[in-house]
């Protein structure tokens, strides 16, 4: 047993020195304090990195197909009334939605930006009492109401029971509603009066769109959009002529759900129109993104980059509409963020490296200072007695 113990003593890589041979110096004490402080700082820095998850990123080809893309938006127009703003969307697959109303809300704003009213579907319509029938007479007792579409009927049995339905029938025909006062439904609903009452107001429009995951666009324009002779036109030019102020502020715009660390470049962007009329365009490159947190929860979302362009619209020009347009295209590359904790063995290795490295470096510095002091002192003694 004694032989085994002796062999173990011989394996000791840390031989002990008698305290009588130690020489403690002031410089050694200062170096010890400084190295201990640095050691503590680096230790707590490493501990913080260990306790907080790190995010790793990688790029892959996006192979998803047939999915929907959710576009969340919140845009304020300080000089356009809610009654004339409509939202359209379309994509390269041919799907088109004009004057989108579902999942959209509007807030009427006064000249100071204060909310006057919040409503769900744009102008809306009221119930018509004793309305005009197709045959020209008024609605009689027990008679089903079927309002006239004023020549825009797609079939003989089509009815337009509200001003909005007449406008929609006109849009499908490619006609502009130049004088809503001659339309019985619009006149009785007070359509023109409500539009005029909102003159000078602003509008905050917010909500979301569910679109195909392909390149497309959506835009905010004054009036209802229709096609005539291959051009896109609007039906409310009678109210404001050819001049629209499309100054706007993008409060927020996201393609999908927000995830930690995402930066949306259009959030809070504001633009003020200086010319009389025009169309403001945003060209957006959407990058599919997958984020997995430390608990394994996966968020399928998107990031995007954007460039901007303003095109001035000349009076009488039909090739471009006044409004704010967002054109988006999708990247074929998908970014994958994975959140994970540093392994304990990695943390332990780094701590040992910190302690050992600082101990070794401080020992070298102490040795250099100690021997330097001794050499200087020895030369001074030689010079004194010489």
C-alpha cells in the first residue's frame, strides 16, 4: 500500500514549495488583484452567454408550395377621407380582389389626427325606405325589393339594392359613376352627402390580406377601380377632380407573424406629397423565414427589403393611378433561425480557458516585473559602490 502511495506522489504535477522560499511583492499583489478582476468579468460574461440562448442561421432553398401569405398592414392617410379609399390586391396567378372589405377596418381622423369614428366596411349603406323599383314604381306591400342597376345588369334578374351594389355593377361593366345623385339608392343613402362631410379628414386603414404565396401587389387608391379600354380608372374623380394628396405613414407592415429580432424597414416610414398628384410605389423583396425558439416552437414568417419610387401623374393621363402601391416578390431562398442554449461542456471549457489563460499571462507579467525590478536594483547597487 505504501508503495502505491509513493507512486501516486511521484505523479504529482504540482510539487509544493515550502513557504520559507516564497517572496511576496507589492507588484505581485497588484497584478493578482487586476487578474482576479479580469477573470471575474470574463467569467460572468461567459455565464451570461450560457444562460441566454444563441441564434444560429442557415440558408436553404424554399420548397413550400400552395401556401398562403398573410400581409398585415396599418397605414395612415392624413389627407384622404375613409369614404374614398379602397384597397385592391392582385397576383401573377391571375387572382384579383378589388375594393377589399373583409378583415379591414378604417378610422376617420380629424385634421389633428384624432380618431372620429372606427368602422368595419368603408362607407357601408343604410336601409332604403320606399325605394325605387326596376319598373320605376315604389315598393308596395309584400313586394320583394329589386333595385335597378341602371343598365349595368349582367342579367335580367340581377338586382342592385344599395349604392355599393350599383357601383360594383358599374365597375364590372367598366363604367364610371360620374353623378351618384341620379342613382336612387345612392341618393336615399346620402352617399354624396357622406363623402362631402368627410372632406378634409384623414383615414387610418388597418387589417390583413390573405394572398397566394406568389409575386403580386396591393394598393390603396381613391375611389373604386375599374377597367376601361385596357386601363385602370377610378370612379370618384367627380368629388376631387384630378388632385389627390396621397401623403401617408406606414405605421406597420409585416408579411406573416412577427418573430424575435425581426426588423421591418417600413415601420414608421412617413412620406409627404409635394406635387399635385402621383403614385407612390414600394418594391418589396420578401424572404421566407423560419424561426425556432429554444422551446422548439416554430414560427413561419418573412423578412423583406424595400425600395421606393414616386411617379408624378399628369392631368388626363390614364396609364397610372394616384395612390400608394406595394409590389412584392418572393425570394427562392429561405432563412432559418434556430435558437439554442450553449452546451454545459462548452461553457466549462471556456471557463477553464479563461482561468488558466489569465493565470498564465499574469504569471508571465509578474515574472517580468519581478526580474526587471531585481535587475534595476542590482545595477543601482553596483553603481553606488563603484
